């Protein structure tokens, strides 16, 4: 196998070659075809979620797509030859939350693919069988890299916030990897959508390519929503998570509106006035990834063409660090993709 791995939090990725791993009990071996490159990987690699030193080198990348080439003891042989993606969280599948379809909130979680165990920045990967989600044979493997997070997360948010026809939805960070698919998902559910971003090329893409009303949010005090919004949004989805974005979102919500927070950066705070929340009956909620069933629904949306995969760059192993830099600077449109096959 050949790939990239983290040897210390915040350090450069290291190119490595090693013998192919053997699947253990309940595991599937994948020949990885492609893996999504997003800001979550950059932040994990940089140690922004770590509370201690890296215990061992780890291969990052959770938005992987590959073909099953071997099954460990106890894993169903029917998986062999199937194209699959993987659920990000290493859930137990037995606790009450897992049985209820809340796998990211698993009571016995062992972490995530790409941090607690090796992920998709290598051409071979092992995943637990319960994490595997089948993909349709007609779905291009590179396009499919948006399924396990960039589309699945919006599917979850759409259900969580009950986005429906006629609602006004503002997406902050709408040109990013998850945001650009969130804006599409909201429109698919019948909502009027405003996509907020600060990069001109992203704003142009939203308008010209996706038909989404684009709003410059470089200065939240000067943000002007489309006329049909009448100055208010029923749902705001905030992928930025700053004090400025959150304050604008709360001030821009209609009565009975919902703010969905998706950002998990450290040391970001949002001030809330309980009186305002009560008087206007506002909801502020966090969204943590998606269920296994929502991943399957996301795959159908992409394969059917109802959601357009937006992949700003496709690179080999030698181009991953440059994509990471574009993510850090905020200029990458949509997702990046590491192509291995």
C-alpha cells in the first residue's frame, strides 16, 4: 500500500509505503479509489481536536470510496466486489442511540476513521463492516467522495431543522465543501436559498452554476438578503461559527426560526440572550454529522443527479498538501478529491 500519514499533529503529511494490511474479524479491506479532501481533515491533522500527542502515525481521510477486496472472519462475503463508502464515526451499533439511528452520538464510540484508525489517504484501507455503506454501480467514485460528509451532513441538517417548501434558508459558508451542497439540499426541499460567502469566484459559481442567490458576507453588518426574504430567514445554517456570523444569524431569524451550528473549531463563542430566544421562540441547535441511513439517502441524491457534486480540485498524493493550503486560506470551491485509482 502507498499513501500519506500524519506523524505528529500539525506536521506535514509523510508519504509512505507498507505491506497491505490484513482484515481482522468483522473488517472489510478496501482498494481505495478516491477520498474527499475537506477542512475537517485539515483541522484533525493540525491537532485542533487533539488533547494529547499522536500515539502512532495515522492515515487521515474519512470521505473514502473504494471496492471491497477482502472480508475478515465474520464479515459477509457478499461485500466482495462492492463499491462502498464509510460512516465517519466508529460506532458500536448496539447502544440505544445507535439503534435509534444516532450513530454519531454512540455511547461507546471509539473515535473516527482517519484519526482513531487509518483512513482513505492511502490506496488500501480497513473499515469495520458496520461502517460500510454501499454505493450504486453507476456512481462515479470521485463524484461519490462528496456523499459521506459533504452531502450526508446537509441531509441530516435538512431533517433536523425540518427545512421545507416556502421557507427562507440562509447558508453561511455556502461556497465551501459542505455549504455548497447544503444550499442545493435546501433548494431541493423547496426552500428559497441565500448563499453567503466572501470569495467572489464562489459567489459567482453559486449564482451562475447553481441558480442560488449569492450574498457577500465579508461584512455581516452590511449583509443584504434577497428581496423575497423580506429581511429575515426561517433557517440559518452556519458553517463559519464566529461571533460575527452567529450574532448576524440570530438577529436575522424570523419568529419561530432555527439556527443550526455545524462548526466545531475550538475557542469560538456565541452570546445568547434567553429573553430574545423566548420572545421570538428561536431554536439554536448543533448538528453532528449524519446517520448511516442518511449516508445511504445522500448516495441516492448524488447518483440520481438531484445533487450536483462540486469538487474544486482533483489531485494525486503529491497534490494533497496544496489542496490543504487552499482549504486553510478559504479559497477552494467545494470539496477537493484525492484520486488513487
